C-alpha cells in the first residue's frame, strides 16, 4: 500500500526547511564575519552590508511579493524563492572580494523574501483553523533551530573548512527544498480577481523603507545627515499612503488595517519584535565587553533562549488552538518585559547564571506570544488577501528587527555620547575601569525603556479575540 502524506504535512515540511535554511544562514554569517573580512581583505563597511543587505532586501520586498503571490500564486513564488536562495548561496561561496559578496547577499535576501512572504500564507491555507497554531508553532521552532545550528556550527565549520563552507551548507538543503516544493506543493487558495500590479506604490514603498533603514543604520541616527535622510524617507512614506489610498488594487493594502484583529495583532508584534531584537545584542555586549567572553563563546551562551523557544513553540501553538491568544500573548509579553527588567539589574560582578535567568524568561515569553499572535492575525484576513497580509505582517516584523539594534544604541546614547559608544562597541577589548560604570548604566537604561515598550504591547494584545471567535466574523 502506497503511503500518502496529508497535504498539511507536505506544506509544513517544505516551509519548515525554508525557515531553517534562512535562519541558519543569518546566524552563521554573524559568527563568521571576522574570518570573511580577513580572507577577502574587505572593510568594515563591507561587513555591515554583508549582514544588513540581506535583511534590507527581505524587508523592502515582503509586501510587494505578498501582492504578487495573491495575483499569480504563492506556491509558484515560494518555489522560485528556494531556487534563487540556493543560487545566491553558491555565488556567495564563490565570491572573491567584499563587493561580490555584498551583491550576492542581496540576491540571497531576494530569495529569502520570496520564502518568508509566502510561508505563513501557505500554512494558513493548508491547515484547518483549529490546528493552525500548531503548524505555525512548528515553523517558528524551525527558525530557532536554524539560529541554534548557526551559532554552534559556524565556528566549527570555519575552523575546519573555511568561511565558504557556511554558504556551501545551504546548497544540499536548498536543492532538497526546491525539488520537494516543486513536486508536492499545490495552489489551494483563491487568487485575487485583478490581474494588475501597483508599480507606483511598490517602487515608492521600497524607496521610502530603504531610505528610513539607511538613516537608522549608517552612523549616528541623531546626526544632521541621518535626520535629513530620515526626513526624506518619511516624505516618501507620506506619498506612498496618498498613492495607495487612490489605487484600486494597492500593493500596501491599507484597508486590511480596518480589520481590528489584524491591526491590533501587528501593533503588538511590532513593539515586541523591536525589543526582542535588542535583547541578544545588548546581552552580547555585556558578555563580551564587560564579562570578557569571546564572540563565539558569547554566541553559544545565548543558545538557551533559542532552546526554550524551540521546544515550547509547538506547545504554545497547541494551547493557542485551544485557548486563543488573548491569554497567552499578554503572559508572554509580561515575561519578556520581566527578562529585560531583570537584565537591567546586572553588573560587572554578576555571573552567567544571572544572565541565564533573563534568557529563559525571554524564551518563555517569546514562545507564548509569537505563534498565538501570528495565527490570530492570519485567520482574521480573507483567504484571497492572505499573501499581501502575510507580507505586511512580516514587513513590520523585519522592519522592527532592523530598527532594533540602532534603536538600542540610540537609547544608550541618552547616557553615553555616541562617539564614545561606537568606539567601545567596535572594540573587542574589555572596557576600561573608567568607562565601565557609564557603559553598564547605558545598557541598564536601554533595557528599562525596552521593558516599558514591551509592557505597552499588552494593551493591543488584550483587545484581540481567540481563533474560534474570529471564525464567526471573518469573511469567508
């Protein structure tokens, strides 16, 4: 008798491979960056864009690709993403200088954007609503497994096989995902009735978002130059809103925010994602510059948070299917805030066990918040608009993550001058005894403000409904 896998498990297997591959690549590159720059004789500017270029491409393309998926099929674009990402990985491994690697990382980012923009919508189409939380939870688990593997495998692979191996590892994974996706995935959602694409809105949106991200990632965000760039980006976004409100079939479908559940869920997720992205960065600074750990050791010591998220995300998804997000999400946000408050009390004499408490709390909070929030947001949207809805949701998430590190540095500049802070952060040496108290105070100050922002996300989260309540009012 021939074994036949239910389609929901087929969809989950393909999207899980994609999530794992993208997450693995991102964390491995962070660990391997010093070796890459040294071997290619590249500059720190190249290093910044080797990491940022990938994230930037994912962020600016998500909404446009979500709209294209609604028009032409999300499975088709998802499979294309696997192919592009795999080719990009091959070219990254073959790079001979910093410029080539930056360009090929942009190509990788485009492939990753195709994967990210469609994975949530494919799962939402494939799973019954009462099992969706579990499916999304397993997908989130794969993201964290990839991050864990990247932290641990990066140093080992670079030591034994060279930095190129961190890109070679994507090739067999990418080939498997590409073949499996083309063979087994199928379109089961309703495509948009319109065959038009909003070029004006898409171009203006990409330029505006890219400009804002540039203003917040190249130097002092409070400098005159960066403020001028930021103003230009905001101006582009104002034009985008005006243009999109006049479009019959806009790329950035602002009418989705009329769905209360969609608006509240994305607001809570944006605030939490920005503070979550700051957490590992601030902890890494503490472990390396104050406690004196190496970058590789610091990366390994951050893994417990990912382990907690890995094991609890599917459980959290199951609980969301049964009890809804109204209870789980606020509890998760409270734990995340508690983790930041606890971390703000650490000093130069604190042990790693004290840091571990913060990591476990953050892992628990993130697991309880993420999949319940995601399932409640996606179920609230009509099936024919889930591609663009998932694109908007992931764009807000990626934007928050992109803003997190510069935002945390901005908060630290309220205590320590930016020039002094940049010099310390860019160093691999322990901080001098004169600078240490002020630097530690800057970290603690940033954590307290981030905790307040996390707690504020509870307000929109409390206004959300359970999946069962949404089913009664969602447009079929």
